[in-house]
């Protein structure tokens, strides 16, 4: 298993990164992107994991749940 960390400058950069990363990777993005109209809808439909950066406990919970799923299903 591995984690790719990308520091993108705009929400549109994320769409380009999705094309570059391997198929089995799932991007993690800030929750605010979900509310950006067409971009948010496309991200949600692609299975992106959204993290609320303003609620630390919720963000930790989402990341922990994702890590457990990765281990349980032996997913990279």
C-alpha cells in the first residue's frame, strides 16, 4: 500500500491528477470541493473521499475508516 500526496493549486488540478494516478487509487479531497457544482458532482461520482478539514475529529475518523477498509480488503 502507498499514499500519494499532491499539493495542487486549484480544484481543477485535481481532475488532471485523477488521470495520472494509478486506477486503483482513490483521491482524498477537502469537503468544500463537493459543493462546487459540476466539479463537485464529478468528484463525488468518481468515488472521491471528502475530508472536512475544519472538524479534526471527523477528518481523523474518515481517514481511519479508509485505512481499515484498505487493510480488510487488501487494497493498495
